[in-house]
């Protein structure tokens, strides 16, 4: 019996030791499965990145102003570099021949008007004779045709007067827009023909900015509310007019056309456009890749949850629409997988 009791005591001690070892092993395994991490609100990490791209101020109109009639230039006062307001005269042609044609057309109109008056009186008399049956039908029709013909001649003469007046106006070449004179293409005393250019002008008011935007920054420019053009003479506020739906195959850029909001830069100015994204972004080193997706790990009920960031690229700041109060995992995120248990460690604050 003593032997049985001794063996029983040893058996119990061994069983107790085995239970302790099993419990200790389970505890160690559980501790190793939990990842200790630190978290921070997403709002403390977001920023609004700034972008920049080369740009040039372009004039919408660079025109060669040509003569519409033949004539000799009697006056060409503008010089290269002059600023000319819209409708101001550029050159004067000798207009005496056109003035003579106008007077001839006016005299011809008076003669035609006299024939119209005579034809109308004769037709009225014919109408009275017709009622009394004292005129032949053929003569009556002739009087009626005379009225129609004379009235048509009067309209033709009126058109001749309008044409002569228009040619007189064309004797003065005027600028079609507020312009800068770039080049004189003719001289005083020179005979010019229709279509021959006299001056070359550059529109100084209708300007646009042309900028080459990398494809991955096009969306940020489209959503930006504050865009500036910066060149050596200062900064100019802009508004996006159009982002051309064409990608240049070599540079992978899209051309943007922008309008000046306030004052204008000089045509041909080169510089850069600067803008700030309206969408919150995360630093480039914060997102991680899992499979074919890039995203963040957030703390959710004691587990790590992987949240993809659509459109994110490795090595670049990533836009996010997550609420600013979202707790994102900072330390410990690199070895996590979706659904891993986590324990949030307190962040040590340096004294």
C-alpha cells in the first residue's frame, strides 16, 4: 500500500507539472499571436500637397491685317511695339476714287427715282383707263412691268451706294482687338492690293495659359480652388478652363488651358503654375501593399483591418476619403495582415 501511495503521489505531481507546462505553452503561443501596435487619428497625418508644372502665356490672336481694297497707303502711323486699342486706325488708303464712285451712285439713284415716279404715275393713269375700257390689256401690262422694272433699278442703285460707302470705310484699316504691333509689312506711299498684309498684330487681352500636367496630377488640378501662374514679374491668379482629353504619348502629360482671373501677364511669358490639392493626402511612406492593393491598416475591435486606397501609387502621397477620426496603425503595420489580432500600446510622450 505504501508503494501504491508513493506511485500515486508521483503520478499526481507529474500530471500537475504537465498541466502547468501545457498552460504555459498555450499562454506563450497566445502572446506571440497578438501584435503590439500604436495608432493615431488619421487627421493628424493628412496634408494637402502642392504641385507645380511649366506653363506659358499665349495670345489667342496673332493676326496679319490685310487690305480689302486696292489703293495707295497715304498714312501708316503705327510702329512696332505700339499698343493699339480696338477699332483704332492703323493705316489710311487714298480713297478719292471710292468717293467719286459714291457720288456717281448717288446721282444714278436720283435718275432712277425719277423713272420710278414716272412709271408709277403712268400706271395709275392706266388703271383709270382700264376701268373705262379705254386702254388695251397689252399696254396696261406694259405700264405695270415698267413700275416693277424701275423699282428694281432703284434697289440696285441703293446697293451700289452701300457698296461705295463700305469701300470708303475700308480705306481705313482698323485693329479688330486691343493689340500690340509686332511688325510693319508695308510702308507709306506703297500700292497695295486686296489681301496684302499691312501690319502684324498680337492680341494683348485675350490670353490663356498653356501648361503640361503629368497624368497622375490632372485630377488634383481639376479640383484645385487656388491656382497661380508664377513668372519673373510676379504671380497671377488663374482659373482652369479646360483639361484637354488627350495624353501626349511620350511625356505622358495632359495640356491644361487656364484663364487669368485678374491682371494679365505679358503674352509669351514663361513660368510655372502652382496649385494645392483640395483632397487630403497621406505621406508616401504610410500606406502598405497587400497583394495587388495599397492601403492602410486601421484598428477595429481588437483586430487589424486593411482598407485599400483607390488610385494610390507606391512612393507617392495617397489621397484618402476616410474620416479624420479614424484610428490608423502606425508602428507594427508592416508585418500585419487583414484580421490579425492586435493590442494597442500607449504612445510614450517624451518629457
